[in-house]
């Protein structure tokens, strides 16, 4: 648990020992954080249609025209889930986003947009394409310039840092030789590599009285699951903008609000918990 950065530093992990989700890392946050970082270009509005920004986004199911930016981030778009082909490889596939958009052309939605929350990594990939289109930067450059550098996240990068010796390698069985590095081409849903201290730095922005305005904090920490996700009541997994849960159910009886995001890849896994009103973040 990291209730302050000083405490986090004593337990600094290898660069990829704790990583930022989606399928395995916390990258799912960064499309929605990037969405709030634009200044010189027209802002990306959460409730605008995806087609307004990305006209080449096409699906065989005509309901895709109703998908908004918000739906990509809170898992209510109706896009089925995850296109796994080349999402994780030993060699980077720089064309992954365009290949995903091409495969979605022949894909049908699993439900009407905005109605049901079903975890969807491909929604994050489409959101990545939006960030690149609106910002004019690659996703890797955008998150570095607008998030990582501004928060002092010096051990965080899209993909693993080239040539870095501070990477937790994975071994199979008793082998003395590590497996090839895992490259998450699905950058927005699992391709951000980080260290524990950086993860806490990111978590601190969601604490009351931090850099977010009260309105922004309320937006980023409220439940946004679809109204038909469960037949009655509230689901145990109450997703928000990028968050798996905006109120971890185990803490509800204690009256403590805890945000949670977790994920796993073939090689790595990570979890981030933030208690906005208790000045605590741990990963």
C-alpha cells in the first residue's frame, strides 16, 4: 500500500514488475486521461459520436453509428471484446490499430450501444485511434508528453523501453534464459510498462484536493455501467471511465470508496487501487 510517494519509493519494482490495463496492464486509463489533456486542438468530447472524429470506423452492424467516445471507455459500446491476433507478440506490430479497425468492419455488436457493460479491450484500441487523430501525435508520444513527463513518471513508457536493463524478465521452468520480451501492440488496453512508484504517482491525481477539479474528479470516479447490465439493482463490478470498479464492493460496508483497475498479459499482471478521500493509492 502506498499512502505517500516516499513509502512507495522504498518498494520500487522493476520497470515492468508492475504495469499499467486492460488485457493485462493499466493502459485503459490513458485514453480517457488523454481525452482531457488537449489544449491547442479542438477537445475530444466524451458524448460525441466516434464517427465525428474517425469516419473510417465502420462495422457491418449499423448500430455502430450510435457509439460515442464515452461508450468506448466505460465498456458499453457493444463491441464484442478483444481481437487477440497480434495483440501480444515478440516483435512490435506498429500496424495493430489499423488492422483492428479493419477486422471490426466485419464484426457485429453484441448489444445496443449504451445499454450493457461488457469488458471490451477493442473499445480502448478505437479510443487510441481517436487520441492520435485529434492530437496529431502517436499514442506513445502523446502519453509521454502529456501525462508521463508532467507527472514525473520516469520509469513508464508505451511498450518496454528499448535497451533498458530495468525490465523484469520472464523465465520458463528451470531455464537460465529468459523468454523473448513481450510487446503489447494493444497499447491502450495493456501496453504501458511502469514501476510501482510511477503507478502511485498516477493514482494520486484521483485523490480529493489533487490536480483534478471537483467536477472532473466526480466524472472520473462515478459508476457508468449500462442501465441493462443486470436485471435489478447494481452490479458487483461497477465500471467507470477506464476503471474496472469505482467502488470496490468489499469496502462498501466500511463506508470507504476505493477505485480499482487490474489486468494481465501473458507475462505480467498489475493492480491499482485508489481511495480518493483517504489520500491512498497502492499497486
